[in-house]
C-alpha cells in the first residue's frame, strides 16, 4: 500500500478533492499509489456525498508520469525486461497495472472529474488529465507524452484520448517525439480547456466543480456516461440510449424540481436525487 500521505482527500460542498501528494517527486505515480487511487475511485462511485471529483497535484506539478526509480527497473517492484525481480501474473499481462487502470477509473467513476493542472503534465499524468471531463491549467503547465523520450511506447490510454481531445496530427507528433508543449501551445491544441493565471488552476477548477455539484447529478452523470458511449456507437444506438436516460431522469425529484422552477420562473434547488 502507498503511504496515506501520498494522496490527500477531502470533500467540499459535494466535490471530492483528490490531491496527489508527492511534491518532492513532482507527483510521479507509483504502482502502490495508483492501486490506492483505483480503490478510492471505486468507493467514490457509490458515495452520495460526492457528486463531482477534482483531481490535482500538490506543489509545482500535476503529475510527471511514472516514478523514475520504478520505470528504470531499480525499484522493489519489477518491470518486464528491465529488472530481474519476479513478476506476479497480473503484471505479466499488463506491465503498467493499476496505473493504466486508474485512467479507466477516471471514466468509470461515473461522475464528472475535473483536472486542476500546474507544472508537469507528462506521461501517465498526461493520460490522467486527458481522461478527465475538463482540464483547467495555469501558465506553468508543460504537457508531454513523455514515454518515447525514454524509449517506451505510450500507455495508460494516451493513444485513445489524445486523438479525441486534440488534432490527429498533434496527437501523432506528441507520441512520436515526446515534445514538451508549453501552456499557451497546449491551450491552442485544445489539451487545456481553460488557461488561467499562475496559481489559479485549483480555485478555478473548484469553482467549476462546485457549480456542477449543485446540478441534477443523476442527469449529469447519465449525460456524461452517454457522451463516452457515443465514441463507439451509432446515431441509432445513441437515440435509444438517450430515450432510456430521459425515462430514468423523469422519475427523479430533481426533474420535478427543475420543471416547477422553470414554470415558476425561479432558480431550481437540486438535491441530486
């Protein structure tokens, strides 16, 4: 298990704030830390007090990627081809293990996940940010699919998300060269949704997340789920899925509240059920 101090968690007005807490290593991810984050996100999926998740990093970075000691083969946990440490069966099938699985859990938590980014957003950290619903970053950020710089092919879902978030040619350039993009260029290439002044990424992301948390969360979560579903579905399938979602949400108290608020020309007070 990772040290409890390697990530922090708190709830603020319906927003679960997850902070990677290895600032001395630019929040580089380890196997154990990723495993703990996977378990946390599985728990968050079922917590009614958390309607939105905010992912960020302590200190001067969001996440600089895989921990250098481990990916060089020098850690206690082995890496295929780079160390002689015996590998468990799970790792033989998927060398990145829970690090890649955490990318999947950012989607499967089934609630909006907002990234607040400063400093390095690289390697696995890039994958985590790309998997989030929205990326708010300050001017200190640097973005890179850094794996190729070390001789590795990209992993953790980068090749899935990059061409969906940015242009195909930009995605190819990033995975082929590992070039580091500064904040302005990353913003132009749509990796960053909202670029703010230095030190303002977390406040801006938290403000956005709290606004989502005040919304009709059943409808929000279903809408999010079906946007992801649409990436691998036909129009006919999505119209059917949307019909199911409309039927489900019509039975919520929030739908009744939203309708009455509209008729009475007042602001709705959604409760998330």
